[in-house]
């Protein structure tokens, strides 16, 4: 099997698909973001009883989104990567809704089932943070083996260009309801959105001998927490289990696999089989 030719065909296919991906600002309607499919609506599965930390969403009322802006550059390792989480209720108070905890997006960048990096945003009291964090020293393959470094490898000032927190408005955001959890109807869900420089994620992963571009397959775990060094509140797509010994893969905790631009990446075996059939067909036609 000619693996270089297969790899080239796959890369070309991904590039053409990703060219269709559109970038969204941090405050843009969710119709401009890319949904990452999954069931995030395990009601009241988070551990602290606080709906403002409960990740929700299912079907058309999606719970997890991504966006990517290549900033007009031909480079495959720069640009801006963004994520949006849907939460069951607003934090703060009625007069001043605010995100008042920590949100995490863990990245599996080499497909081996462990979290290789965390992108985190925290707002607690007078302390705000946005950064890229190393995972802890354990296996990071299941909730009970996953932890997060206390300090960020890369950190950023939070502002209107990279952070947004607002109520869901299905008339512009798409979907069918402002409240995905009908059992707690009466209060709108809230979107938490943030952006980070993609090149910093590339640089951090390179220190772990994981080399990625904006075409590389990535998958994510998403969580909320009340502190900066653990996942102790809600796990998106997982019905409870913050102390579970089952792996992220077994729990269904990983999102679908996409590249940074949000284009779904088929399983490598499917790519190889498809490319092989194309090559065999071409060879057969030549012989005829």
C-alpha cells in the first residue's frame, strides 16, 4: 500500500473540506459556530447542585461548539481556536449574571485516549484567568486519573475579543428553545465562549513530541469546576462519574473527532480503505 500517496489524498480532502469552514467572533450567533455533536443534557448530573455549572444541550439545542479563524494566513499552525459551552443557568445574580467558576476543554491530540492539554477559563471572585494548562502527572485517561497543573503554560488577558458570556437566544442562535432542560424551565441557558491562539497550543504540544496543524484530528473532553486544578463539577457528555475509573473513551466523554476548523475527521482506517479503493480503481483503469 502506498501510504505517502494515501496521506497526500487525505490531506488534500481535508483541506478542501476545511476551506468551507467559517470563523466566528466570540460573541457571534451559534449558527456561525460549528456544533460538536453529543448528548450534554444529563440533567442534575453535576456534583455541586449548581445549575450554572451544569453543561447541557442535545440535538438542535447543542451544548458544545468550536470555531477557528486562520487570520488570513497560509500557515497551518497559527490562527485562533475557540470553544462555546452551554450552561443550564446564569451564574452571579439576577442583576449581574456572570460566569463564576472554571470551564475546561481537554484536548486529545494524538488519539491515544489521554488528555494532552487543557484550555481553561476561570472567573472566581476577583481572579480571572484564561490559558493553556498541562495535564497532571497521572495517566489522564479517566476522570479519576485526570488532573490539571496549577499554573498555565500560556496565559492571556481576558477581554471582549476572546471572552463572552450571554444568554442563549434561539431566534438568532438556532435550535428550538432558550432552555434545553425542560425539567428546569423558566430560566434561559447561558453560553460561555472563549478563544485562544492556536499556535500556542501547537507549541505546547510540541514539547510533548505531539506535532499538529489545523488539519490534524483532535477530540475533546469538556468540564466545569469550582477550582483550577481538577474536574470536580460537571463532565460534558458523561452522566456523572467525576471519580470514575472507566476511561474517557468508555464513558463516551470524548467529542467527535474533528480538525481545528471543526471539520469531522473520519476514522483513519476508513480514510485508508477509501483511498486504497480509489488507487486500485485508477490502476485498474490504466491496465484496461
